[in-house]
């Protein structure tokens, strides 16, 4: 479709300027995605900043689709009354074919790990798929580009999930609470909806926990297709409520953790799939977190009609997602250093407890982000004090907040913690203080290779800092 075709397609639109005979390759409402082949959407009701418009113009923008005239605009404009209606018309024309299966995974923790496991099951079994989530956009596990949001905008989601040609691609996405609340799955068919868990997070945005829970559950009550499949964790506190709501909608349900899909031990390790026991000869479960995420991924794979045999045959080839339970051996002290994205109280408690026993507690480096949910700081401080041995309180992404104040709040509930403002120095100090046969967990950043301080994005990679240090020893 060419820009010049829009005057025939958007018959109710007012066109100001000349539309070029150039192909439209992408429709975007984000100034960073712009080039000469992008149709830029500006919703004037959302008060787009002038600086964003100028940024888009600097990237060879030639045409804008908007709902109100933009004064002194150097580019052509198409002005329509119902912006959402006209955008959907264009999307259906340019990307008319839905994915074979569309899978959306929500939850406070575990979305990335679960989607990564599911993606690998598809990849190993040569099942075509696309993936969007915290660590980027992928096609068959080949990274296409970075992601700034766990759940991209509705325009991005739609154009990545749907295709211009009929094909056998499946679509896997991480559904954040922000994405669900802001309607980013609008007009996108969800065939399989899964939930990992629900715990404290993002209350700065949702205001209270009940609102946060309801937003998560909206994936099942609003977005999931009536003929779709719900994949539910039996360990959820809200399990019975979800089950009742799904029954009211007559939605098919797969329960993992018990009932339909779960791992269990009886001298050997087994995988139960709908009352059939499969003995696992080579595969070993590393921890309970991996177990739960993998059960969810397996349940999703079953909902995608992937056979149990194909799933089981690839289990021992599955790897953790980048920044999730990434382990580095520190041979000098016969110790292990774990890099993990754990940035919620529940995630931090789970990973610490996983490496704890009656006689041992792991060491910990962590902090809390600025300009975000402040209630987490108290809870994470208490978790660290209870389950960690040597504790180093450092900076996460302070953003525009004073990092000293963030560390102070954490330390109030974790008095034995040592404050080290510089994150790299905190990591190096923690490694140098490790005992023999020790474990150090560096939590909060995971795959992120930067730190946000005010308006600056500074290079910082926890994994690389550790790797560089260990390789020199």
C-alpha cells in the first residue's frame, strides 16, 4: 500500500499536502520508530509533545494521520474524525492474516522465563513463531530489535502478530499489567492466555493491590477469545475466583502445578500430562522457580497442539532466558554468582529461599528503582534481612529520585545491609567478600545493560561486570 492510496482508502479524511507514491511499511505512534516509509499517527487528544513531532520530522517523516489539524506542519496531513476506526481499517488491509495461535502470558514474575521456554520448545520442534517481551522482539529466537516496553503499543503488537501473507507463524507475548490496563491488546485475538503468579508490584500505577489483580485477570475476562484456552497456576491464591470466572465464560482451562500438568518425584522425576506419567531420564529440575515456569510453558505448548512426545524430547535442551537465573562459577572460591532480574518482593524472596537452608544463607546485592512503587522498598528490605547473609544495598535505576533516599528506606528495614552507591563497586566488593562454597545473588537488573540516572542512560551490565572480574582471576 502506498501513501498516495490513502485518499481512496480513508474516504472520510481531509488531506492537506501531497501524498507521496511511496510504500507504507509501518504505522507507528512512536517518534523513535519513524523513517520515510512510516505513517506517523498523532492522537491530538493525548497531547503529543512538540519535541517528539520534531524528532519524527528529523527522521524523514512525510505523512501524518491525525484527528486534528496541526498548525505549521512541514509534512502532509490526513485528518480523520474517528482515528481508532481508520487505523484499524489500515491495519486489516496491510496485515489481514492472524497468527496460527496467539499466546499471551501475564503474571508478576516469570513472564519472560515462561515465554522463553515456550519459544525454545517451538524452535527445537521447528514450529515458526514470533515473540515480544521484556528482552526484545524475536522471530524464531533471532532478535529483530530491542524492546522499551514489556508489552509494546497496540500498533506494534498488531503489526508484529499479524501478517501480510498467510503463514504458519504463532505469536507469543508478555502481557504486562500496564499493557492490559491501557488496552494494548485491543482488536488482537488471544487464543491462549496464561498466568504465572500475582504478587506485589506496580502499585504506584494501579494504586491498590485489588486493582492490580483485576487488571491481570482482565486478560482472561476481556481479551481471551471465547473459544480459547486458559492456562492457570493451581498455586494462585486467586485460583478459585479465576476458575469460577472462566466457567461462567465456558472457557477451556489447563491447570498446571497440579491436576493437568506438573512435575513430581517418585524415586525418579516424572512429568504428568492429563493423568499420563512420563518418566524423565536425562532432564533435571534445578529449582522450584524453574519448575513452575516450565510447567506453565508446557501447558501453553499443549494448548498449541504440540505433542507431549515433542515437548519431552526437548526438555534437556532448554536454557534460561538472558538475565534469569544466569549462573557464573567463581572457581577461585568454589562459589557461584547468580544474575537475576528479581525486582519484586516475591521474586527476591523466591530466589533467596531457593539457595537457603537451615545452615546457609546466600549473599545479596540489590536496590530498588526510583520513581516507582515505593511500598516495595520496605518489603524487599525485610526479605533481604530475613533470607540473605552479607547484604549490599546499592542503586538500581534511580531515575529522577535521589538514590540516597531509596537506599535509606531499604536500610531502615535491613539494618545489616552495607550501602554502596556505585553498583559496579557494590558487585565487586560483594565478590571479594565471598567465602568458600558461597553463593552471591545480584538482583534487580538481569538482562538490562544500562542504568537510568536522571535523563541519562549509562552503560552498566551486571553479567559482564562479574564475567570480566572472574575471567581475570
